[in-house]
């Protein structure tokens, strides 16, 4: 993504992501020419706004969050599907499957609940639909606390790194601000 366009998107919608982390992940995602991107924990829709500019004209971007606080008009982009609900709830999962329509995910961005079981559930439940060669990014991998049990996502990310190998490879592990980790499915 060109810097000028990146800066334009940042001005359009606020994102809480660290610029270096976000830029690095955008570059990784662009490198796989994604058609389907799913974000868990879209909050105000800042990163979701970036993802929709990375998919093709026939692509799909699915955002999942327990609240709809998106700061831009989602209805202007038919490629974007919003699911309001907790990612751990079965109804949300069913809505996700319906939105996905049998497609495989190229990039899954996990930035939802920050408790250990939430991060783990999102990774394994939704990660099941990421295609071989696809990417899964987890945000807050180096964060020690934001009102949740100390280091919960950090602990899960360490487990992912410890288990990487034939099934997936760690392609990005950066401790800038709160941290971002990315794995590529093998």
C-alpha cells in the first residue's frame, strides 16, 4: 500500500494499531493477494477500512464484534459483511459461516477478547477456515495488561510460537507498542 494512500486511510478512520506493526502486516497481507479477510474485534472499523482496500473487487471482508462502533459507512462497500456478536457465541459462528459462504480465508486478524481462552478460541475456531499459505495475525502479543489477566494473549502467542513447525510458521513477531504476531499456515 502506497504511503500516501495509507495516510489518507489513517485520516479517514482512527485505528488503534501501531503504525509500524500495521504497515508491516499490510505488506505481508498484500503479498498474498487476499480475496477473503476476516477480522475479529473490529471496534471502530479502522483496520477493517484498510482490509477492504486489500481485497479484490470480488473479494470479501468479514468483521466480527460484539458492538457496532464503526466510524465509516459500511453500506457503501458490498464486499464488507458485519457480524454483531461475541466471537465465542454459536450464533455468531453460524452467521460467520453464512457470510463466508464456503470460501476459505486468506487472512484472519484476531484482536477481539484479550483473555487467554478468547484468543485461543478465536485462533482455533476461525483459523480452521484459513487456507494453506494463508495468514493469521494476533494483536496484543506482547501486552502485559489492559484490564484482563496479566499477559493472557501474550501467553497464548508464546504457545503458538512453541508449537510452530510443520503446521504453521511464525512469519512476524514484533514487539512495537503492544505487539503483533503472524503465522502462515503450512
